[in-house]
C-alpha cells in the first residue's frame, strides 16, 4: 500500500515479463533443487538473502525502465494489527492484506468444487486457483494456468506476525542476561535465524498454503515480497546487535573473530543435511557447495548456479561471496548489498528503539539512506553474439515452444506447428 500506483504496476509488469521469459520459473526450480542446503542448515537466512537479491537484479535487467525496480516488503505486522483491531473491517488475509490479491488476483470459483490441483517441477498441490496478473501466463507441468493457495477469506494471519512476537525473536533464550553493542556470540545470530525460520517465516508459508508451503514456493509471486520482509527483520537484528564498523573492511573485526563464534561447529538441522553435507561448518558455509545445484544434490553431473545460462549472471561471482559481505550493515558492494528505508516495519522498530534488552543499540546505528540511480544495479547493455546463440536462444526457444503448446494443445497439427516455430 505504500508504493505509488506507478511503482506497483511497474513491479507487476516486471514479474509478468520474468514469467513470460521463463526466468521466474527458473528461480523457483533452483529453490526446489537446493531445498536441503537452503533450509536444513544454518545457511537458511543468508542463502535466501542472496537468492532474493539475485531475483531483484534479474527484474532490474529486463528493460531500461525497470532498472530501479525493487522487491517490496510485505508489512504483515501492520496487517495483523488491522486483523486484531475491531475498528477495521478485516478478519483474515484476504481482507487485511491486499498483496495476496494484488499478486495473483482473486481465486476463480466460489465453492469447494472449484478447488483444483496444480503441479510444478513434479510437486503437486491442491487449493484455490489464482491466475490473475502477474501470473496469467504461467503454466504448470500439465499446461494448466496459475498457482494455488488456501482460502484467503478463511485463513487468519498468525499471531507470530504481531510486533511483540517478532521483537521477541530478538531475545535469545540462552543469552537473556547479555547486553552488548556487538553481536555477542555466533550462536546468538544462528539461534535468531533459526527462530526466525521456524517461527514467523514458516507460519506465513504454512497458512497461505498451496505451493507456499512446498519446496516450489517461489513459483507463487508472494514468495519474494515475503522473503524481503524476512530479510528486513534480519536487517533490524543486525542493526541491534552489530557494532557499526568500517564498511570498506572486508574482514571480521577482532572483537567478533574469537572463540565465541565457534567457527568450526557443524550447522545441520536434519540427518539428511548431515549426510549430504558432512563438511558443513560455519567457517566454510559460503563455499561453492553452499549454492544451488540442478537435479538432486547427490547428482555429480549437476552444474552450479553461476553456470546457468538463464539466471547465473544475476548471482554475484562466488569469489566475492563471503559471510561478511552478506551482512547488510557492512556490505559496500552495490551488486549484493541494499539498505532499507528508515520506516521499514515501523511497528517493530518502535519496540526495538525503546527496549535495550531486546535491541542493545536501540537502532542508533541505522544508517539513513536515499536510493539513487547509481545505488542500483545497472542492466547489462548488451550480450555478445556468442552468448545469444549458445546460451539464450535455446532457452528462449524452449519457453516459446512450451507456451505454444499451451495455446494449441487441441490442434491436430501441433507437431508440424512446433517444427515451423523452430
């Protein structure tokens, strides 16, 4: 609601364009194939920060007029307050959060007979069909349009989205007596990220339902604004617990680089993660295995994200990828870093500014920032002829053929039509 009408339409247009080019779906596929590493290890928060930023860079590269498009955050804290306040005429997602219909439109049908299946990447889900802008041209594995969610006029925004519950995530039960302007221990940050993941993050994914509760969740256009919100909460945590240091310094300060951080501890959450990534440690959690493989994680023929011909270029080169430059408060690299506006999640900020036990810095280290054109990623001006021929044309042709199939599925001359298209 805080975006101008123009910015809303521009964002919708960017996502729609990404879908028509198959880029949106490609991001969703990478998320599916990185499920264990991205969710069952301590990389969850920083993995999704990197993933979301790459998606935004992709949107900014689509057209010149989209070069400053940013992923909006979903102020679900405000929406929860409206739901619980008797003065507002809203009682659930559908009437309290306009974004659930802004991204995908209202569901088709009005009874249980209108609940259908959709399938993406061999993952099938049942729910109410949403196939309005910007996903009106998004087709599933069986050439059916749209995505599915639970009934947004029944599902209520969970209590975990209240300002109090979100701010309580900042209190580590194991370190409640500590108060420091530094991130007091590595375990503190990891505990916070884990509480954030299994708390408000999972609450919203599970109550929106449909693909949002499955590995294919990025197929739903709600995914990226929701993860922008999750990242914003993490950003506020960093401001509360990190000492503001010289952003040009790419190494951890001596006060942080100590035994309390337990660099060599393992960070698995499930037996499967331990089996697939036996060497996962805080120290090396940003290695190449940290990121994205096509197919199953055990497939030795997989390629890394940077080699993907469609979206690899939107992910910052692995040589520059460190734990330190993924932390917003210290990142100076414009291709990766981004700063939130002063009024991000104001309901949560109010609590943090007034309770030093929750936020030791009272957000006093929050930098003021006004985005300018030079602060945003500039779209690539051109591709080489070889790149177009070997990488992009085949991928675009596959998407064109797929779209063609959806439009002429009942045409007896389908095969010859496809050959003509090729």
